[in-house]
C-alpha cells in the first residue's frame, strides 16, 4: 500500500529542491485525471480534501475512489490530506477516517490560541502516524468553507518570521503553511503579481530543514482564462501566481504547493468548449471524459513546474 503521510515526501523534497503537488479532489474524474498524470510521470502526490469536498461528495465516496487509486498504483506515494481543517473535531474525525495527513487552520485566532488548537490536533494525529500541517499568518481569498482575509489585506497578514520557532516548538507540527502574498481563487492580484520571498527565506532561515507549504498557488494561466471567456464564461481580470515564482519557491523550503483553481479552470474550459462546439451533446461521458483529460494535462504540466517528475521512487 502506498498511502503515506508527508514525512518522507517532504524530507526528499527539501533535500533535493522540489515540491510535492497538493491537488484538491472533489469527484472521480478529478481524482482519475490527477492519478493518471502522476502515474505516467512517476511523481509523488498529495490528494487533498476540503470540508467542501466532504460535503459535496461525501467522505465514503471519496475514500473509496482514493482506495482504488492507491491499490492500482503501488509505486506512487499517495498522501490523503485534509485541506483547511477548521476544528479539532474535524481533524480528529479525518484521522479516524484514515487520512494520512491533516491541516489544522487556526491561523485566524490569536497566536496563543492557534498554538493551543494546533497542539491538540498534533497530540491526537501523531498517535496514529498522521502528519499535521498548521498555518501561521493569514492567507487571502474567501471561499465557501475556508476563512481568509480579503484580497486587499493579503500583504498585511504575512507570516511573522519571529513567531515561527516558538510556534513549531510549542506545537510540534510537521509543516507550516506560510502567508507570503498568495491567496485562494482566480483573482489573486489587482496589478503585478508579487510574492514575499524575503518572508519565505526568513522563515526558512529560522527553521533550517523544515518543510513549508504554499497555499493559493494556482497560476490562472491566460490560455485557460481566454478559453473560458471565449466559450461563454466571464472571468475578467483573473490573475494567479506566475509559474516561475512557484518553481523558485519549490527550490527553496517550500515542499508542498496547493493547486485547486487551475484544475477547476482546466475542467471548466473543456466542458464549456464541448458545449459550445456540440450543442446537441447530452452524454456526460462526452464532456466529463475530455474534462478528465484536461485535468491530467494540467497536473502533468504542474509536476514539471514543481520539479517532482520522476521522484516517486525516492519518496516511498
Ligand atoms: O483552499 C481552498 C480550496 O480551493 C478548496 O475549496 O472549500 O471550495 O473545496 P473548497
Ligand atoms: P488555489 O485557489 O490557488 O488553487 O489554492 C488552492 C489551495 O490553497 C487549497 O488549499
Ligand atoms: Zn488553501
């Protein structure tokens, strides 16, 4: 069985200067698209499930889909991760459900409370060999089930490098999501995209060898914005993190890069295209199939951006 926690993945990613892709899964087609890309490219992968995904698809369906992916790909290290767990109870539930990694996102609380909540999750998860990602500083972008700061406030809530050692020592968390200017969704910047690499480096200097996580790392590629808009969508001024910045972070201490929006856009663009070009189409396999291929192509491309193509073997 290749269902693993993040320990070995992050150790190798840190050592060899790449990052593991953490892709959000919500249904069978998305999971299959991701898995066929990582299987072909022999890359380790983190499949992450948000509270929204649990609500949408139900945990038992998602679990069964991932079980098949794991069974059919024994050579690929696959981590099943809770994305943005917002309560200790949800994190504990996910540990009990067989997740190999959980995120406790308590960063909207005051520092001491963030430590207290995170430590409760770490104490529980570590008993079951489940790794824990925590967050310090606040990410931007507000989605249905994810609390974030407004896009205008992103730069005011960056991670404070002076807090990271105390946070790590008091919680024992296995990785840390840092706020360095990214935000969730397709509208990340109003003008030139900029990440706070100085913050990333300062955090890395305080915790040498320690894996950092970058959320909100979709690049919102122009090609897909244009396709969506061409086929009847409306995403004016959509903008993401340039891929060169993602590759740079992956070579630094960032060992996990979260990508959801780029998959959503690939899928949406393809479905819109099929509907526009074949208005008579009504067999879901004939639009979900191409959408699944589009997810595969997007993930395959991202694996190269992250530098994790061919790294499955060393992470097992
Ligand atoms: O970080 C948030 C992810 O994009 C998941 O979003 O809560 O809509 O599933 P969701
Ligand atoms: P994007 O919205 O940039 O894809 O970020 C996803 C994410 O951070 C999930 O936790
Ligand atoms: Zn996130």
